[in-house]
């Protein structure tokens, strides 16, 4: 499946300088993010693992999933995690007009408020990004774990993260059914590694 970049290259960040790819810092802090939830059982499992390591995360939620699982959304908020808009229907921005895309983002906003936004698949047109920047901090990433890739295993996802992590990294995992076989291996090992290396794990 591998048609994605684990580490976001400098030239991609230069093409979209107004998007947030990492948080410049010399402090040993990283930002774990989770896309596509809330997913019953899986999102709660992630919360439990984060709590074991005094870690906070940022969850980019699909509006439809929040509408179906409002109690999980409330749990995320209650324990101090950040939440972000991930469109209502997991829209690929390249496939939609700017207006249709913005409408879908607004539909998600109507379910729960957030000033953070992440485009599904990382695919967003310049015009869409420009319109959304007025209201949102658009969060991309520094490192993809690759847990959505069914052709690799959880050990590979873990190695993808620890090979590239540095202060201020924004790291992507997925609390989804598709990613679950790899997430349940990669996330605990990543948390152990980061804690051992003295990193704090904070919410955006």
C-alpha cells in the first residue's frame, strides 16, 4: 500500500507554510493525535493507555461519529484531551468543491465546537485551506505512524514513530476499526519509549 510519507518533508511544509506541521520547541514535548473517532471501545482503550502514562492527546473527530457516540466525546473532554474537527463525513478535499467541503466542516462544527481542524487524508485544496484558516488552526503532522496501512504490522508503525520523533513532533495514530490491529501494538510501545526518553505528551 505504501504511497505515503512517514516523515513530512521540508518541501511539503514549504508548499503549505500556513498549516501547522509541528510545534517549534527545544523542550522534550510531543503531540500525539488520533484521527477518525470516536470509535466505541477503541477510543476508550486509547484514553486508558494515555492515562497510564499521564499523557494527553488531540483527537480529530468525525462529526457523524460524535453524533452517534456523544458520551465518548464527553469523556475525552472531561479528562482534558483536545478535540478537533475532521469534517462530518471524512471528506477528501480534493474530490469536493470548496463550498461543499466547507459545508461539511460546518456540519461537524454544529455537532461540537473546536478551533482545530485536520483535513482527512491530509488532502485539502489551497482555496479550502485559505477559507478555513479564518476560523481554524489547520493541524497537519510531522510523523505518520502508518497504522492505517494494512500491509504492515504494529511493530513497523512503532518504529516509524520512534525513528523520526523529535521535540515538537505532531504524530498521527488512528482510533479506528481499520487501524486497530496495528494501534494496539504500536501505541503502548510508543508511550513506553517516549516516557523512557523523557518526553512529555501534551494536547494541542
